[in-house]
C-alpha cells in the first residue's frame, strides 16, 4: 500500500492535479449550465447586439443579442456530451471486436486489421466528412460518423492488449478450469485492459471535442440555434475584427478542455507504465532499514 501511495505521489504531479481541477471545473460548469447561466442561451435581445463585456453580459453579447456566457456554458454541455457519445460509440463497436481479434487471431484478425489499416490511412476529420455526407447534417449524424471513424483506433489497442494478456498464466489457468472463451475474454482479460483503455479514451475525448467543433464550424455538425463551441466560433468569425471576444471565449474553452485532458491522460499513462514509476531514493531506503 505504501509503495502504491508513493507512486501516486510521484506521478500525479501538481501539473496533473491542476489539469484535473481545471477539467472538473469545466465539467461542473457545463453540467450545471441551467443554474449558472444568467440568460436563456437562445434568447434574442437586439438592443444588446454586439455589446461588449459588462455587468449585464460578462462576456458580451453576439450579433443578435444572445448572452455569450450563457451560450458558452450550454455549448460546453453540448460539445462534451457529444464527445462522450462519440467515445461510447467507438468503445461499443471497437472493444469487443478488438478483444475477439486479439484472442482468436487467424483470418478474422488479419481481415479486420487490414480494413482498419485502410480506414486509418484516411484522416479522421476527412473520414468524418465522408460519413456525414452520407448520413446527413446534424448532431446525431456527426456523433455517429466520428464514433465509426474512431472505432479502428480503439479496436487496434484492445486487440494488442488482448494479444499480450492471452499468453499470461491466469488465462491458461482459466482454460484448465474449463471456463468458456466468452468468460475468459470479457471477465478475465477485459478487466486487465480497462486501465490502459481508459487512459487512451481520455485522449480520444479531447480529439472528439476538437473534431466535432470543426464539423460544427463547417456547418456539418450541430445546427443553429443550438449552442456549441464550434458553432460559436463560426458565428463569431464573421465579426472577428469588431468583436474578437465572440471567438476568444469558445476558443479558450476548447483549448483549456483539450490541454487539461491531454495532461491528465499523460499522468494516467505514466502511472500505468512500470518503467516510468519512480522508486524511493536509496537514502530513504537506508534510513528505513536502520530504523
């Protein structure tokens, strides 16, 4: 227990903890947008159009008088929720297939991995464009399209982890007890892969946020008047020189969210990698030994 605590203390550095606090704060603000937002994000007030930051509108108002802070909070809820749904789709489609390919190998593994190689050769954003063009515009279509685009990445990771786990002693022991393949795969191997998969998924959430924002910016994702960070960027770009705060607010929100997620993911991966775990110093060990 003491060694594990030491690993936590040395690997979850102040930087990782600060990033975790930032992300949790952003998450709290977006989840509680209904309580924190001072106005209805879709309420139009032409008398306040293009008004700068003020006590009435802390982040100003857009071209039709909608409160930027309210739209930022509700837009964060939309962006993060859709990103989580993208990751959920990729997990549901990619993890089971990756586990089966890694466990059984053979022609199934070869066929699926070659298909993933072809898909991964296409940038995720471009592949998302193609699927959105087939499925149609809108939030649901963009989430489904990106979820499908992200399946190969998570599937390959699950497959590689399973290929390593299936050679370990506990799998051989489970087979000797007569456990079914399904039980070994989903109740023995999968739990030992979840920590690494979780670290990867934190990065995927950040990628999903920025890719969804790109689709919304291009008019292929969330459609107006729904609040979304990418949509706010697109709407503010028209009046960038006159009212830069319309772009700065959602831009900073996107950057803070993605950077904090990446830092947290790095901390998790470092903690899971035994080679990166810092051992107690020799002097500390000698002091404990003499005591």
